[in-house]
C-alpha cells in the first residue's frame, strides 16, 4: 500500500510554545487514521498542517509522494471539517450542501447527484427541505459533516466531529460512522479525537500524541494490549489503569510495598522483565478488569485487605472503588452490578498474568524495552 | 441535614407566548442523608426541579417540605441549601481560601470560627496545596473542588450538584467523583445530583430518578432501575448501547401465549409474565426488550437462538460491541473483547428467555407495571 501523507521531521511552535517536535509518520492510502491525545497536544495542528492552514517551522510534508510543504491550502486536494461546524440558518439542508459545490463551480446536475448521494450516506435524505432549526442536534451534526463530505476528495480531515454531542448521541453516531467509513473506503480519512473509545472503534491505526511527540502508532488493539508507556496505558481504558509502586526484591523473587507482596518467580514474563531491570522500585499497572478479589479472607497469599468506599454501575457492570491501607484508591471492575456497601472489607490482588511493569523513572513498559538506560 | 419531600409539584413557564408545563405532578421523597441523582434528556424538567428545591424558581402548585416543614415561601437564602454549578462561579480576585470563607464572613461569624470551618473543609477535600492560589491558576478539577468546598463549608441541610463533573477531563472526573462520594459517606449529606448523563448518575448515586417531558418516570435504587424498568423510555435510556427491542403480536395457542415478531424473520418468543394481564387488558401487541449485555454469540446454553450476520464490530477496550443483522433487526451485543468476530461472519445470536423484558407496545409501559 502506498503512502498517502507523510510527515518528515516536522517541528511546529506557536511563539515560544513548541507543539510538535521532530514528528515522523506516514498515513497509508485509503486508511482511516486516528490522531488521539489529550487536549492541546497538537492533534488539530497536524490536521491544519496537512490542510495547509498552518505551515511547518522545520521538516517536510508529502502528499502522494509530492512535497507540499509550501503549497497553499487551495491547491491541495483536501477537505476539512472543523469541530464546531457552521450551518447557514436561513438555508435548507439541500442548499447548505449545494452551496459548497456551487462555490467550486460544479455543474448543476452533478450538484444534485452529489447532494443526494451524500445525504443518503448520512441518513438525512428525508430532511433535504428542512431548515437547520428544524433538526435535532444529531441531524445537524450530520448535515455539517455532509458539508465536508459532499465534495469528492481523496483526503478528508475530520476534527472531533462528535465532540459536541451528548454522550448518548455520540455513541450512536460513532456506530453510524462505521457505515460512513465503509462508503469512504476509497478515501484517506484523518480523524482527530480525544475519546479513546472513538479511537479504538474507528481507527485502522491510531497515532497517540503525547508531549510534542508520537508516543505510539499502531492498531488500536495493540495499543490497548501493549501500551509503550504508562501515559498511553492511562489514556486507553475506563476506569483508568491502577498503578502500584513496588520495591523490587530480586533474590526473594517478589515485588512488595506496605500493602502487597507479590510472587513473581513463577510468572515467566514478568520475572524476565524484572531480571533485566536495574532499579529498586518499579511501577506495576493492572487494569481494573484484571484484579482478583474476595469479600472473605482467601487462603492464598498476596491479597491485601482494603476497604470499599464506593460502588459505581457502568453499563451493567460494577466498579468497586477501594481504598488501600496506605490511602491509595483503586477501581476494580466486576461483571455484577449488585451494590457493595461502603465500608465492606475486600481482599484484592492484581492478576500478574494481565499486568504491566513500567520503569519507575521513564515510565516505559519493560516488556517493550523500557528500563534499559 | 434534611429530608426533602416534593408533593404534587407543578411548574409552568411562559416561553415565547406559550405556557410550558415544565414539571408535572412531581412526587419525590428524599430521605435524610440520601444521595439521589435526577437524570433525563435536556428539557425533561430536571433543572427546573433542582431550581425549585434551591428556591431560585417559584413553585406553581404543590408543596416542598424540608424535614416535614413547608418551605415554599422561603427565599433561597433562608433554605440552607448549597448549590454547586457546572460553571464554578468563583470570585476571580480572591484566593481559594478567601472564596471558601466568603459566605461565612457574610453570615458575620467570628474570625476564629471562620478559620476553623475553612480549615476543616480544606483538609476534608485535600486541597491544602492550592489554598493560596487564585482561581485563574486552577485546573478544571481543582476549581470544581473549590466550588464544592465553598458550597459545603456552611454545612447545608441539602446539597444540590448540577452536572458537577460532566465537562471535566477523564482523570479529573475520577478524582472529583471519588471526593464527592467520600464526602457523602463521611458527612452523611443529603445530596441531589442533576445530570443528563446516565453513566454519571449510575456511578455516584444510591437512588436514581429518571425524568422525561416534565414527568417523573421512575425513582428507585440503581439495581431496581436496571432490573425492573417501568417503561420503554427508562429501559432504553439506561445503558449503552440501548436495549434491543422486538415488536411482537400476541397470539394464543391452545391457551399458551406466544409472541411473534412483526418484522422478518418470524421470531417466536415465550411470554414469562402473567398471561391473565394480557387478556384482561386486551393487549394485542407486546414489545420485547433484551439488553446487549444479555446477548451472546455462539453460546450453546442459550434458550433462544437466532442466526444472523455480523454487521459491525467495535473494540472499545474494556468490552466490544457487535451488531448482528437478523433479518430486519439489527441487534447490539456487548461482549468480552477477547471474542473476535469478523464483519460478514455468520453467527448464532442467543439469549436466555429469563432475561427478557416485556412492554405494552401501545402505552410503552412495562407489563409488570400496567396499573402504576
């Protein structure tokens, strides 16, 4: 598959504030590529650089192997939709879409066909004669998206198209986007979001931006299952991954702190990681769904007695909020949603078969080469 | 702390020359020390309800009681109600500590008393480190905690929270919601929490009130709302993705009731409720609901099995959503992400008949609650 868009050593600053530092990546032809990261990390800046609305300070950008670093926006065959789209309130849905095409001098019968094709794809064909104020929030959002998609292009840049919708609607539209995605199959889409579920559900590949750099670029499941560092592990997953700070006792084959003492000898993978690790403390990450727990004292070793301080219900699953003796909070996901009372005693331990170890200083995943410095 | 009791409360507004019945015959009883969330889509009347309790809106008809005393006539300032808004409304020119102490100063408390109370709430919320900051230097989560501290320092009888965490980013959200929960546990506060996000409501509250169109549809413990929704709106509103519905005709077959789907393919579903209800109420059509989490793929033990084709697969990290096309139906399934299916794959979709919910198609009411 050929590369559609390529960033080579891109630097970008706004005044003294550096946003991107030596960013390199390439987006493949017809890929659905998600740019993901916390707010103000430079996701939208990358989109604007591709569109030609901003220019790089250093480095180069290639589209179709052609250097476009200094090409003005109007000459790039790129369509962009912004986070807060605007619809003309006095124009019908049809006119809102057709207006985009008229500005580009598309022939009349061609306009008609494109508008109908686009609205059919977005499921708003029956509203063509309505004014924006006669539409619901989700319908308006689709019309706005239609304004970006109605012009045929090989590259679509979408900046958080679902961000302003309420939670329920956002989930619905995210699902519908899967269909839109298949229709856009012969175009390259760059999609910006700060919602990890959107990134996971939609992206062919996800590029995680963190602190001016690309932290990880891979298939969404790989990022979820093998995060390169703690920051990425924290961003993917809800509730957030629990992190324990543990002392390393190589001779005794265990990791421990005031609350836990975890045998790692028999856990081949973690044991190996620790064997090659030089420092005295390590961070253990274990997702809320991978904890072992019991409300009566288990016969096995390694469980820590803790107190339940709350119980959340999330989509028919329970989240037990636990306070450790040292004051740290953890969340534990269960398949049951019958409430656990605050104040109940609980015995917990991380499932080491589903845990990660991170370097205490660099916070890199030891399994992917952290802790070597 | 107080109990809050709303009896036949109505609220009318004039809006653009039209009379809007924003809250209709609302009856709600909130016990002392309870944590109740009011949820519903925008325009459902939840904010009007909150504003009436706070005393920011008049009550058109009905009574509002705190601890058995009618407070309809009391202005907001005399109700001892604390409000924490979505927008924190902190005084920008005052430090965090001054912001918190301000309302105590207005009450003309002695300086040492003010200091004692301020210190108490600051340590309770663990915001010692930011005490001397101005609001402009605070993050969203910190501002929300300060706003909460300011609301609670007066030790209010009732605390009202209006979408306190919905606009915070994920980390701060988890932090603030844990603090809110701890405060509630430790102080035994009567808290009313208003939000449009069902997920937040279910995360925090003991009991949930679901409103729509100015009416209270159901109030109950979280499990009650999930296990026994009174109507289709409540059933659909809670959970993501929403409950799957299959519209069916009721047929009588040798005294046994069967439900036959209206669309293709023809699905025959059992009726586990009381057949006498269907007959006495002359119900001809029933909508059967099944939650995505109760559906499985290729599981032998399920009592109802349908063959379909995978139309969509979303890996969401903690879980995966699969949409399966069964004839005209698109059924959402919430499964463990370790189960992999490809789009276009033929699968058997199954669920257990004891996990079905039944609604009267005409009124939308649950078959168990037709007379409520």
